[in-house]
C-alpha cells in the first residue's frame, strides 16, 4: 500500500467533510438543499473510493490515470468487509 496516495485522498475527503459540517453548523443547509447535499456527499465518497481503489498506486501512477479509468475508480464504492454492499444499506 502506498500510504501517500491514501493519505492524500483522505485529506481531501476530510477538507470537504469539514466544510460541509461547517455549513450545517452555520445553518446554511436547509431541508430543500437535499440535491446539493447529495452532490457534496458524493464528492466525499469519491475521495474515499479513490483512497481505497488506488491504494496500491504511487501518487504519480494515480495522477497519470486516464480520465475514464479515474472516474470508474472514483465511482466504484469499496466493499471493505466483503459482507454488505452499499445498496443493501439503502434498502435496510
């Protein structure tokens, strides 16, 4: 595992998550803002997905991925424990 690659993506996810929490604390997020919240959480999830899916790549390898391959890795949610997939959580 290349810890620099993982740490970089997790740092990015953390920045976006902290920004989102700050918006909630300041009352900037209202119930009608659900679509915007979905976009923001999706972006955070992209960083977490890339952290996991690119964990065996050097930062240079990760940076040189073709756009379509990067997007596929960013949109492939890891099944960390091998027991449940994200869709099962949505159905519960």
